[in-house]
């Protein structure tokens, strides 16, 4: 795997998961770390290796072993198979959406099918026998590993629907879903979903939890129609592995948001937003306190048809750097190791065009300019996020590649 591709992929994952909570204060500026830049990089690398090692330990828990065995015993087309398979896949990839994907898959596989009932693994036929019919409840008995000859593992799922209908459907949103796994009568995994909704189906408050041994996931979405927030936390014991949160203020009803975006005026609905992402001891925070001014200034640039591609990109970058706040910092030390700014990067693009002289479509290359993030380090030097990641992180790259290769 090329270093560039690896870090671009990791960067996209981080950006897609960035979200923030009340602890984020955009007005508070942190002082730079007193460590030299090279020691800061070493600290970041050690942080990454610790994260990877912590993730690997989760796959050796009793719950993961039992789920893996149940998947091996199941037929791919069986309804109860899919949620566990999706969960294992997401956890191996370190997907922060693992618990929400697990909840969604349970709703699709269990609620939308006639799977409710009690099942026991039949060692003679190698199949799950349905022993009892139940309503909105699933119980499964199976061996916890490949050498056990008794059904010493048990999964129980309970489902309760709300009174709010899914738009254009006869189905109702779930109010509560609980999932419990026991091995030799001891709980080794539990998950819970709770949801309340407005009459139009938009979420008022949704909480999700997942516990596996000493690992825990919690996620929460709230919308008061004036403030919307999302938070996520993944821990081992008291140690935070990943944490993210996001907060948005404005006019946030379903109708107001839809009208604003359909009219191309998102500033009519959104006033400000803030973002936060943490991986072990490394965090990034950012946002804007005046979304309306940011959008209006960008629109004024859009209306200037006289600008070249380079001039347009430079103007957009200038506005974003003026209106957006973003820093990267060490959490425990509460000191930043870099400020994040955008610059106009020159890129070569390709496009197809029809050549009327030859009567064929041909490829044409052209120069474009895109806003690209870079770090401004404590010594005043500026380095692109990709370049910063590529230099001095060989041990972390090797460790991540080793983990990826285990699951390919």
C-alpha cells in the first residue's frame, strides 16, 4: 500500500467523522506546544500506534469470538446473520458508524421479516431450529466457539415501536431495541437503541449504546429545532479511543432546512456550527460563528464572472481562512501543535470533449485550483496535511498496514 494512498484514506475517514460538543469553544485560542516539531510528530505517531493496539484487543473478546462462530454456523441468507456480520466488519475497519449501522441492520433484518421467535442450534443438522414463536422478540442459542458441543451462548433481541409512522409507509419508527449476548450465563455484549421523533419523522432525540467487555460506544443525536447536536464516544475503560461531536444552531425544522437548501440559501436556516474530533490524545476542532457572512461572501465571489480559475480559488480560500477556525492539538497538554489553514493548490484535471474535426471524443487536460488544508506549525513553517503525515510516521504506517492485511 502506498503511503500517500493510506494517509489520504485515513484523512477522508477523519474528515467524514468530524463532528463537536459543549466542550468546544471556538473563541478560546490555545498556546502552541513547547515540544520541538519533530518531537510533536513522534508523539502523534506513538498516539496512533496506541490507538491501533487498543482496537486489536477488542477482536479477542468473548463476544467477538462468539459472534464470529455464530456467523460461521449460519447460512448467508438467514435474517439473523446480517446484523452480526455487519458489526464484525465495521469493528474490524474501525468504522465509527458501527453502532448505528448495527441498529439499522437489525431493523432491516429483524423488523422487516418474520424472524421473531426462539431458535437453537442443531448439532446434527447444522441448522438453527425454531422452537418457539414470539412477538417482537428473538432468542438464539448456539455454541460460543468452534470446539464447544453445547449451546452455551445466547442472544436476545427485544423490539418496541413508537407511535410515529415512517413517511409514505405503513411502518413505524422504533422506540427501543435491546440486544444482549451471554456466554455461560455471563453478559459479554449488550446494545440499546432509544428514539423519540417529531410528527414529521425527524428525530427529536436518539441514543445508541454498545458494550463489549471493557469497550463501550455511545452515540446521541438531539434536535430542539433551534439547536441540533450529534456526539459519539468510543472508550476502553476510562480511556477515550475516539470521540467526535457536532453542534448546529439556526432554524432547524424539516421544512425550514428543506426550503433553505432547495432555494440555495442555507444561510436562511444555519447560523453557526462547530466541530470536534479526537483520536486518543490528538484532537481537531473548528467551525464558524457566522455562517451567514461566510456564505454571502462566497456567493459574491461566485457572481464575479471576470475572475480566472486561480483568482476565484484564491478568493474562496481567503474567505474560508477569515471565517473558519480550525486547530490541531494535544488533549492532555491542552496545547496546539498546528493551526489549520487552506491554500489554493494547482491540480491537473482531465475532461472529455467532442472534436468536430475528427468526429471523436478526446481527452483534454486543464489546470484547476482547489482549496487544500495545510498545517501551520509552531515554528511558523507551513506543510500540507499529506506531506506532514508522510514524514516521520513509518512505524505507524507499518502498524496500520499490518492490521489491514489481517482482514483482507
